[in-house]
């Protein structure tokens, strides 16, 4: 499963949210899943149960620090296929 996840507080971060993003990235690193951070979220690849467990941890971490949390999750679940984190980008760049 490939998931794009972003989670952030809506009641914090007058000059930025990087401190909250860094906390989320640490949780993602601890999960042991492959990931790529980008400007508007983080792509994570792994088994469905691990992705959903990670999303839950990310949400509750943010909710422990904020009274209002926004979370976006986009999922591409192509069963039996791994390596989508790199394959999807390569498929496009090969055509450029």
C-alpha cells in the first residue's frame, strides 16, 4: 500500500509548522516503513495494517498537542505490488 499522509494542527504555528512536521517524521521513521517527505505531505509504503497503525499514531500525537487537527490521507492499494514509492515516479520520468 502506498499512502500520502499529512497531519497538522490548525490552532498553532504562527510562523510555521516545521516543529510539528518533524515530530511526525520521527514517528514515521520509528515505524520502519519506507517513506519520502515532500513539501505538502509524506509518502509512506508498507502493508495496510502498518499504514493504518501509523496514521493512528500520527493523529493521536498531533491531537495531544492541539485542539484542532487536520489530517489528509490518500491511498493507492495495488495488492501484491511493492516498490511503488519509486516505480510510479520512474514510470513518468521514463516518458519525459
